[in-house]
């Protein structure tokens, strides 16, 4: 069955991001009145922006990207891209994410994972959802520490949070489920998480 095409679209970097968005929409009862597009990587997402803005039916274009190792560089690159499309963009994105409403142009939204303030990726955002008193979290941290100290760590340091989340998920009642399903199955906490509620507010406002 073909997915319904909406005039509101959200570009994400990968499949995990897509399912996390839908799980959060389900949890917080956000109207699913937009398409989520798996861009298959940041570079492809950036290339899609101009083409998406040329769509005659487009009302809203949102983007969720990872800060990775240089939030400032990523923000400045996307800010310049939007300015070239005729948008007036503030100097800073702000912790609540970016929403631009400009006359005669589609609404624009941007969220830089994990929280618009720090380097990192969607795994760092998901880590906020692990309960502070979770008894497996220290065990995962200890295993990763031992691997690093023994020289057996095979991943780059920049990917350590991916290893952390993958390991933590592998030790759940249903081992190795994707991050989106971990929200649905309530393995992850969605109560009183400031970063999550800022994201929910951004998402629901963008696609209101």
C-alpha cells in the first residue's frame, strides 16, 4: 500500500530516526499528518532540501540531523543553506529547536540531535530516556570502560554512545529491539525528561 502523501514532510538521516519519531508521536498523541522521509544519511538529506522546497504543495519541511562531533559547523552549514533559499535565520538555534514562519514560504523546522546544544547523535538523545536509577546502565558503562582500558575497544570513541545504547538494548527483556520499539515497550522512560519534552513541543508545534 502506498503511503499517503502529505504537504508536510520531515527529513531524517536514517531508519532508526524514522521509527523513533513515530513511536514518540504515538506515545504523545501527536497527529501523524506528515510524512517522515528516511534520507539514508546526512549528505543525502542536505541534497534533498532544495528539491523539497520546490514542491508546489509543500506547507512544512522539518529536518532532524545529528550534531556529530561539531554542532557549530553543522548548524552554520544548514543555516547558510536556508539563507540561500531566502530564509531569515537567527544566529543560534536555541534549545527549543528552530521553527521559521516566513511569508510566502513553507514553514521550516530543524532539530539538531541530541538537544541543539551539544555534540552527539540520536543515541545520546535516547540515553536521556534511560531512567536515572536503571540498574543496567552502570553495568554497561563498566563493560565499555574495561574494553577501552584493555585495548579491546574496536569502535571509535565518537561512536561509543552507539555501543552504549546497543549494549543496553541487548540486555533488555526483549534483547536487541530497535530504539523506537524500546519507547513503545516502555523500556525507556518518557516521564520528566526535559530534552524529550522540548522535542515533543517542537514536533507538535511544527506540524500543528
